[in-house]
């Protein structure tokens, strides 16, 4: 900017000087032209006169002086008006303009104006850059403050979204061992099915290996010692009712009668008290098979009464089994066993679902406090002052798969705190919704498996209903072919 200003000043100064010089040159050339013209006129006059004698006319002095004076005045006036005055004026104007131009250009413009413009330009540039820096600082501050605000906002959202509530832990704590408990219940179901088949097929390790009579005798002895109630069968006085049948010592004194444990009386036939009402049965067929728990013995006794009360006959020799008629009869007997097993599978599934789980035991290495935690939550639903023993009796010390599923699918929602705590962070409400959906899927799965067993029972019952008609049709066809 400074260089450009100096360049424009130099150009204007040059033009100004050229204009002054052109005016002076014109005047000089005009005066020189007059001198040359006068000289040439005198020279021509001298040359044309030749060698002549000089002649003179004498005029009166008065007249001569008046004319000369007047001519001189006219010439001087003319020279003054047309030559000298304009020349002087032009010269004065030229000097004034030249002085003004030199003062304006050389002194004022170059010394003050150009320097001031350059300094002003530098000041404006520096101040402009300073202002740009300030604006940039504002932009930087805006970006920094916006970034910090975004970080704080995300931090607050993360703290809000990833801070689960206590009641959400109800789902996680109570379902952390459901998979292992379900696998354990499936193992118990397989064990019960295997035991039923061995009993009906007369396996060598079963009590019915030698026949139906041996099975009935063993079950009778078990009934006397474990399930017999002397007050049954119209008991009135000592010696009536089932006093003689329930005599454990066999002396007929009617003093040692009835079940050894009175709480187990008739449990082999009381489905409601044995299976339907309790949420957890102390059933575990994966441990030592030589030691049976009371619930395990009661469940197997009830299964023997419900399915296959009369086990298959064993009074068949090997020679008889080689006959075609015996082969067909034995295959019919196996068909009966298969149908009994289909019917018994529902019973085994219910018992296995209520068998003791793998968690809740304080001595367990995996999740030892699940049962105690469920009992604490269950206690909140019961009247104030309920003892812990009563709570554990209802729920079970080692909650079964059925108990855990009932607790997650029903009992949690009976607690008023659950609905009060739904007024929570949106993320926690979504987590609870997902957990509730997962529990609903597990319940739907259990219902689906139950429906499959029900459909299998219906198909077996329908097959039995059609067997009689099938025999009639086959018999009629056989008669038609013989004719």
C-alpha cells in the first residue's frame, strides 16, 4: 500500500513539471521568433537598397518628437499589453504554481501525507489483524465451551443411563443360576423315567425283577413303615381300622402302628400335599443313589401307585418267549409300557421342575446367596414378623426352577415397590422391560413344553380309542378273506 501511494505521487509530480516546462518553452520560442523576424527584415532591407547614398528627411523637431513619443508609447503599450504583461503574469503564475507544486508534492505530500497514509495503512492492518485475532479467540472459546458442554452432557447421560436401580438387580440376582437349575431338573426327569422303565421291565437292580408279587410285597412293607395311617378304614377303637395292617413289629399288639414319621402319612397318594403345594422338593437323583431323601422316596412311591401299579408278569420261560405268539404278546406289553411312560412323563416333568436347585445353598461355590436373597424379597410380601423358617419352608432353602420362575414371573410384580420404582430413568425402565420380556419368554417356553406333553398324551389316548375299532376291522377282514 505504501509503495503504491509513492508511485502515484511520482506520476502526478512528473505531469505537473511537464506542463510548466511546456508553457515556458512556448514563450521563449515566441520571443526568439520575433527577434529572428526583425533581424531578417533588416537584412532584407539592407540588401535591397544597394549602394545608395543615404538620404534623410528632416522634419520639425516638434513634430518629430511628438510622433516618436506617440509611436513609442503605442509600441510600449502594445508590448506591455500583449507581450510583457502576459509574460510576466504567466511567469508569476508559473513560479507560484511551481512553488505550490514543489511545496505540495515535495514537502507536504511526500513528507507528511504519504508517511501518514503509510502509517495509517500499517495501523489499520495491525489493528485489523488484532481484531481478527480477537474474533478467532471468540471462535476458539465458543468451540472449547461447546466441547466441554457436550462432554458434560454425555457424562451426565452416561451417569444417568449406566446407573441401574436396585430393583433392576432383582431380575439379575434371581436369574443368575436358572440355567444350571434347569439342567439339573432335566437330569432328575431322566433319572425318574429310567427308574420307571427299569421297574416295569424287571431290571435286575429293581424290586420287580422277580415279578409283580415281589414288587407288591416291597411296596406293602414300605406302606406299613412310612405311609400307613391307623385311623383310616373306619377306625373306632384300638384294633379297628388299620391298626393290624399298620403293625410294624408284627406282634398284633397295636402299640407300634402307623408311619414312623407322622408328617409322611399318606404322602404316597396325596398329590396336593406332596407335589402341588410345595414350590421346592428335596429331590436330587444325581447324588448318592443308596441314600434316599424323604421327598425322593415319596415321589417314587406315588409314581408306582399312579403308573404301572401292576408291573408286567415275569413268569415266562425262555422257551415260551421263542414262540411267535409270545413274541407278539411281549411286544404288546412293551407298547403298554411306552404308553405308561408317555403319561408318566408329565408327572416326571412337574417333579423335576420342583426339584431342589443348584443355588441358595450356603456351602455352594456358585451363587451361594441366591436362595437367601429370594427369601428376603419373599418376606417383604408376607405379614410383618413372619419368621425366616416359615419363609424358607414356603420357598425352599434351595429354590427350584419352578420357584425361581414363579418368583420372577409373579411375586416380583406383587411388591408395590416395583411399580413405585418404575418412575425411574428411561434407560432403567427399558432395562426392566427387557428383563420382563426375557422372563415372559422363559414362561412361554415352559408352557410350550407342557403343551407338547399334552398333545402327546392326547395322541396316545386317541390311539387307544382306535385300537378296539382297528381290531374289529381286522377281524372282519380276516373273516372275509377266509370265506
